[in-house]
C-alpha cells in the first residue's frame, strides 16, 4: 500500500510544472561570471510583465534605493546581476507558492510568506556571521518547501495517520516519511533536480530539516536549516507542523551562532518580510 502511494507521489513529481523559461535561462547564467546586463535584458525583453515586476522589486523600500530605477541595465548596476536573477526567480515562483497548501493547513499566501521570510533570514545570517556570500542561499531558502506543493494532497489523505505518528513525539516530516514513504524535503529536492539546479542547492533543500544527516555538511544547508527553523519559531508559516522545532545544536555550532545572533535576525526578519511580500502582492 505504501509503495503504491510512493509511486503515485513520484508520478506527481514528474508531472510538476517545469521552471518558467525565463528563470531557467537565467539560472544557467549564474554559473558564468562573465554574464552581462545585455544578456539578462535579452532574456527579459520577451517577458514585459516579468521585467515590470523586477523593476517594481528593485524600487521597493526593502532595497532602499535613493533614486528610481527605470531599466534592467540600471538595476544590474545598482544590485548586481546575481541579485537580479534571484529576484527573477522569486517573481517566477510567486504565483504557484501563493496558493493554499492542502494537508499542511497553510492558507493562501502563507507558504509564500514563509518562503520569503526564510530567504530574508538566510541572507541576514550571512551578513551577521560575515560569511562569504553564496548567491545560491536566497534561491535555496526561497524554494526549500516547494515539495509541499506536491505532497500536500497526499498528506491530507493520510493526515490522521500522520498526526498519530507525530503525537508520539516525533517531528511532522518524520511522521510524513513513516506514513508516506517520503517527506516534503526529499520531494522538494527531486523537483529541483528535475529543474537542473546545482547539487549544493538540491542538497540544502533535501536536508533543510535535518542537516546533520546529510552525507556532507555545508554552510549553505546549515544556514537554510537555521533560517527555516527561526521563521517557524517566530510563527511564520507554521501551519500543521506546529511550533515544536529548534535548530540543530550542531548546525548552530558549525556556524558559530549565538542566541543574540538569532534574536537579532528574527527581529529584522519580522521587520522586512511584510514589506517584501507586499511588493509581490501589489502587482
């Protein structure tokens, strides 16, 4: 029975929509340090709606630009082309991540708000810890819960069984795996693999709840893990999973995080997340 369900889940993963064409083309550019503003403009010129959203984001209060940005080229100069590609990714996934998620008790917009919050928290952790910036952190944090979009319906069907398992003192995602044969982190990683994302990014999504079980620990996975747990602890995107999460002591130790660091990042995340979400919702 469980094997049949797992096969049905994997079939759903295969039929999951491919990444928007513009985002897929731009993702390839992330691996090329010689990328130019002209190349980005060439991709975006055929999608005026995406270009408009991008400029709206660039001009939002979140980035605090002193002057109005009116072109992709100007945005590249001010933000850098890698940051611009991150914003394109966010704009592309906004529509699908904004839907209600069955099974996880997440109303419309809440998964998106959580995803944005984790991205904000992850980038703030990088600044707080003065870690050499990885351009993959924002995208990994943004997409860490994409597996819920596939698994939500299956969770709803077996919710009673999952909750019985969770009532025994285990986490919700462990209960998912016991009942369904997989969990949303593994499914999310498979989706990103199908989208040809870099292995380090796929790994961060796969182990965002349990970084200590990864074959090899890395800073990207630890940061996405801590940022995700931090946002759940302050009540952003909690849903069915509840408030029983704490960051891995080993991950926080590897990052050199102190309680004061977590408190400051949590405070700033609460301050900025709504501003950034409102930019997307005002489209």
